[in-house]
């Protein structure tokens, strides 16, 4: 197969949870640009529909669906909906994340519990639901969107002079667990043709960032910058495509060298 064909997702069906956030927007674009039929799903349908409409005007096959990752019945209904509409699901991108701990380490234990319910239990449920469907067909690719905060401890120095902090224990807990869960799923489904990998992004630059934070963070990366609008989608398309057909159970940092220092 020609190398350009290896990276193509033409004829594939992809589901990405989330999709309206910073990472999700470019991942939807990457999957659609690579030729996939893309379903986006989250609790808030209106923002997804706006993105889907924009892609449809470009000739991309993108559709918005509603689901609640904290509700297994909603997850199973989403699976059945995608299978009914498209006949299969070749690619699952676990991108949705709930951030309920607004008061960081001092927040109520109920906030931590809610985070685990959606970001850990819910992610397990959707991975099992779609993973089993992929395994029945003997092929599929699952890409989990992790974080460098699943690999390293918080670095208070990057927040100096900003009033910001990185003391969010739920995020570090479930993103760290996600990396080893990726290995578990890769092992569980591997003999049935389903691959599972994780991408761990670093910081993503936005207009809302404090200039001092941007300066502190950029110094910590080898490329001296945060990620932008095109920096993540290539890695996800690669891991979802036949170009990565012999890669499973891997965690790929996309962080400008932050974790390699």
C-alpha cells in the first residue's frame, strides 16, 4: 500500500466524544480531512451542531449526536445509534472530559467522585461498548486523549506570578490511570484486531492565557511554545490509520518536549 493510502481514513467511521473544545475541534477536523465519516457526541448538542454544519459546508461527513458519558444507558444508545446510521464504527476517540473540581485540591469530595464517575467509569463503559462492537468485526482503533499530567507531577514554577495553579487531583488521577487502561484495552482486544493507543498533549495556547504563564511554560518546552490549532490532529489521525497498524498499547506525548527534559 502506498504511504499516502496508509494515512487515509477514507471509508472509515469515527466517533469522537466531546468535539467542541480546544482539542476536539481540531481532532474532528483532522478525522474529517483524512476522509472519515465523523460522529461527534457530547451532552451539549448545540455547539457540536454548529461545528458539524461548518464541516458539511466543506463537503465533510460530520454529524452531531447527544450523549451523557455519566450514564451507561446513554452510552449504549449512542453505540446503537452510530451502528444503525453507519453500520459500524472503525475509530473511537475518547476525548470528552468533565472538570468539576473548580476549587482545586480544597474542593468537596463529591466533586472528585463526580469526576471519577464520568472520566473513569464512563470512559470504561464507552470503551467497552464500542470495543466489543469492533472486536466482533475483527478490526478497529481506539485513541484515548490523555495529558502530560498523567505522566508527571504538577510543576508550581510554571504558575509563578499568575494566580493560577495546577492542583487538580482528579485530573492527575484519571489521566494517569488512562495510560495504563490504554495498555489493558490494547491487551484485551489485541487478538481480535482492535488497537488502543493514548495521546498525551501538553499545554494548548489560548487568548485567555496569562502572558506570564505563557512565558514560564514555553521555557519548559524544547520547542519554546505551547501547542496550537494543528499540533494534535496529525498524531490522532496517524494512530487511527493503517499507518499505525502495528502500534498498540503506546502512549505518545505531544508536548513540545516538555516531558523529555
